[in-house]
């Protein structure tokens, strides 16, 4: 269907797709040879636009939007840019294949009706995020392995604070105060980290006990996903896994304080039933 230079038809007898020129016909006879569903460059561009507009990963979405508004070479540039975002690229291929399958299924059902046969059921919907998350590994936090990644994460948060506050000095101050508010040393933290299949660290959700005397409360020390991997459901998966583990271990309260809470982070906390508590958040697990 995507081949815009040659014309193909379905050979009903051979149950295969063949070039029209090999049939000796000028056009499909809709008896032995059937025309494939129409698919133009306009259809392809609309598919790119739909995928990009519905993409939840902000950095990738903005990069792809710039490509779509760039004029010439859209399809070539789209393929080039999306390779910088491997998991988004996988989302794209799944989305594209699903859309093409639906188009073909609809076309085939029209043929079946003309033959007096019942329509076939369309393929079931599958969540793109679920497929993407199957490419990640979520494992327990290991200080000896992950401490450098935490340091890098803190540097990223400083930049994020500076951008959110539109002031580098305020961003540095906010990052410093957030670190001061964290009462748990990195070596005493617990929780989960997320990595790609190649072992690349992409995010974490960690917690620690504030005091030896407070056995039913913990402090959420770290909750972040690196920018290129945001919007794939990783933060939700990490935090949910953390809360489930704490609940099973009898922890009743989880506290979280931060100088800067971005709208996506606030949405994640709210989705996991955290409530605003002064300048921070808390959730009661049971």
C-alpha cells in the first residue's frame, strides 16, 4: 500500500500480492485480481500527524511537530528524528501497523459482504504503553550500581528547576533546598529503578525511613524519569510498584516534599491518590 510507484493487486487464486503488470491486465478485474485499498501520501502524512498529536512524550512530540511543519522531506526527516527516541519509534511502528491493519480489515470486510459472507471481527485494541513497557526492566534499587545515576538525575532536576522558575539562580537554590529536605542518605534508600533491555538507567522511585521510631511512615526521596523517556507510563509503573510493596510491608503513610512540582508530576501523584499536605503531598495506604 505504501509503494507509490508500482500498482499491486491481490491474486485470489494464488492468495498473494502481485504487481499488476504481471497479470497482463490494465486494471484489476475484481474477479480473479482485486485492487488493494487506496493509500496516498496524504494518508501517510495524516497518520504521522495523528500519531504526533496524540504522543505523550513532550520532547519527542515537539521535535516531530517541527518536522511535520518543515515542508519538503517530511517522511524522510520524520524517520531520521524519531530514531533519537527509540521507545517512541517502537510506539510509532506499532501505531502504524495497527492503523494499516484496520484499513486492510475494513477493505476485506467490504469484499466479504460482496461475496455474501459475514464480516470478520476487527483486531482487538492493545495499549501502546503496555507494549513499550514490556521493553523495560524494573528492578530493586542497588546503591552500588545506581548511585551515579542518582547524581546525574539531580543535575537534570537542577536544569528542570531553572527552566520551571525561568531563573538559573532560583533553580539552583530550589535544587539545593530540595536536597536539604531529603532526610535519607542515598545508601539507605530503597525502591525500584527502571532500565532499558540494554541496561540504560531511565528513572526511579525511591523511599526511605525518616526515623527508626516511625515504622509505618516513609519519605519518597526520588521520583523521576529522564526526559527522553517521559510520557511512556514509566513513572506510573515505578510509583505504583513502590506503593504496592510498601502496602504489603505494613507501611501506612508515604510523604513527599519538593520545591518544584511540575504539572505532570502533580498529575501522577494525584492519580496515585496522594493528597496535598501543606507544601508537600501524602498518601494513606490503608
